[in-house]
């Protein structure tokens, strides 16, 4: 089994809880220590079936993420669309009992204790 080349940027690792669906598309989000979504990283666009295809995409300057046992290309989300998507995701999270973070108070990440 081959590994990821050292001269390429490592793929973004996406935790299972950091992938959410909105309007039929998979989005990558960042969560704080309480599990609330505070940032939108990007949108997964295409699943890559093999490591060789992921490496080829990275060599062609594509953003690559890994989720579970597969690789995917992702793109940044337009700044104009981010607030609309976050508002919808926060409403869905409220149904699960997770309140949106107070962005003015600062975000406590899980690695900050």
C-alpha cells in the first residue's frame, strides 16, 4: 500500500460529526467543544475512489479531504452564501438540542480545554 507523498499538502481530515447535508450537498463544518457548528469549511464535490486519484487531484491543485475510508474533492463556499447556510444548519441543530454558539464571546475548541 502506498502512502501520501510528502511534497503534497496532507488531505483535510473530516470527522464524522463534521460532515452535514444541506440541500442535497455535503458540507464540511467546524464544531466547538459543545458540538455547535461555528464555521463552514467547504462543500464536498466529488468522491475519489482511489488513493491514486486523490494524489492526482492534489497534484492538480485541488483541495482534498478524507472522510472515513474515502477521499473527496472539496471547494470553498462563497462568502455570500455562508451566513444563509449557517443559519439553516443552526436551526436544524436547535432541533437536536444544540444551541448555536455566541460568536462574540469567542469559541472554545476541544483542544483548548
